[in-house]
C-alpha cells in the first residue's frame, strides 16, 4: 500500500495491525473507512482517494445487519467497480437490539465512548448502566459526560450519583457550549483515537462535536421546554475529524437502547454485586429472602441500593432474552436477504465513474 495513502488513512484512525490484515487480500483493493452509510446501501468514505462513494452489493444483505459494514468500519473497496469487497476485522462493535428485533450495529472500531446525559430530567442511573454494559462488553473506555451543568441548581449532585456506579468511572460535568469545559474530553481525542457519542436526543451530543471541532459541523436544536426532550435533530450517524487528531462519531438520539450479546459487559458493570454474591450461603442464591444472603445484608446495611440489584437482574434478563444463537441469526438474515435481493439488484448497480 502506498505511504501517502497510509498516512491519509492514519488521519482517520488506521492502525498498524490493519495493514497486516489488509495484505491478506487482493492488492488492487483499496482500504478505506466508512464515515457515513445510507439506507440504499451506499457507503461514504473520507476524501482521501479519488472516490468517496461505494456500493454495498446484494450479497451483503444475506448477512445479519451486524456483519455488514457500518460507520467506523474499515473496508476494502474495488476502485473500478466501486463495490465494497471486504470488511476488515473489527476491534470493537457497539450494537443494540432494534425495536424490530434485529441486532443493529451502531459504531465499529471505537476506542472511547462518551456516554452523554444532562443534569435534568434526562438523567437516569438505569440508562447509564445499560450504556456502560454495552460499552464495556467490547473493552471500550467509557466516559460519562453530564451536560447542562450551567442550567442546574445542583450539578454536583448529578456527578455524585453517577460516581456511585463505580469509584473508577470517569465522569465529566460540563457546559458543552464552553470549550474550556471540554478540555478533559479532548485528552481522549488524540491522533488515532476514535470516539462515539451515545445518549438520548437533546442531551448535547452534536454540541460536543461542534465545541471540540471549533466549528459548527452539525446542526443543533433547543430541546422542548418542560420535559427537556430533544427534537431528533441529528438523523444519521457520521464520523468527523477533530483538530486534536481523533475522529468522533455523532449519532441520532436513541429512544430505546435494548442490550444484546452483552453478558460480560453486564458482569463488568455489576462486579460489586457479583463479588458480594460469592459469599452468599447458597451457590444459587437468588438474593431474594434466602438465609445467609450477603447481597441482602449489603442492602440492609445501606452499602448497596435495592435499585442497583433490580437493575442488574433486569439487564441480565434482557440480555438473555435478546441474544440469539448463531443459527437463529443467520436464519433471520436469510429471510431478510431474500426480501431485499430483488430490490438491490435492480436499484444498486454500481455506478461507473
Ligand atoms: N446551556 C446549555 N445548553 C446546552 C448544553 N449542551 C447542549 N445544549 C443545548 O441543548 C440543545 C440540544 O443540543 P444538541 O447538541 O442538538 O443535542 P443532541 O444530543 O445532538 O440531540 P439529537 O441530535 O436530537 O440526538 C441545543 O440547543 C444546545 O445548544 C449545555 O451544556 N448547556
Ligand atoms: Mg445531534
Ligand atoms: Zn444472595
């Protein structure tokens, strides 16, 4: 691969291990990163080569959605046909179960996730635990960003509550409109780093992008007065380069975030409860009313909140219900593939150019 191109890709987070992997494939194929993806199957790559748009051909639609390229993925493309040929191995994948039941990929190859909520009625410990489980599942560094500190009478109380989820959890309390407030975030955004923003509509994800970038890359819009609900201003996922050298992924606010395939993430987030449970008298203790239950003791003594135990149970159940076996996944994908295939063949012939 030529060096100019490698250094251009480096500005989008290309890592050396990817060079090794790319070399296993046809030399004529070019590596690039997916910075935006359109429903039609069109993929948009950074402006580092002659072409920017590539087509996801019909065969990709026989695979489950999370095995198709998504934003943040590194792919190999054929510059002649403009077809997407190969998906390079991912370092991490943030995904959820969509309301329709499919596993929906959200961001690939992310180093750090900014989990954003505001110091107002959007704030929910249970939702933070949910995001943390998904992020920790893949070894991504979580940073909880509490925005609108300037609009709250008691912003510190939001920080304290968040910190109760774990002493080591990184929590930043900010006014997202103020550059200085975001300087602790900039330290996660150095060269080669990829960051994803996660959170509900209206919490200030796009505002963070704009303040870190120092320019209005993304539209932002005031939330509704009264209930602080956002207006779903951002409508697609896109990656942006930051002046600090990293790339950041903005996404539409999510109404619902169901976890899937995240059991080790749940274990990581509730490590404290699982450690206590080791000392329960019965190995299969349900921490309900069994004698010798150390988890109940911790709740009685105020060391552990009942809320947190219920949240742990809920996420374990949800993960179990939402995680399909590999056979189920592929059966679902085949059915879906059949439905879209005809459509893709007629509408998505690669354009020459
Ligand atoms: N005062 C204040 N306003 C903020 C802060 N963060 C965001 N805002 C405002 O909140 C509104 C919503 O911000 P956005 O950045 O559009 O929110 P978003 O998370 O991108 O929302 P979606 O794109 O709908 O998902 C805008 O009017 C911002 O100016 C903050 O820390 N303080
Ligand atoms: Mg937005
Ligand atoms: Zn117990």
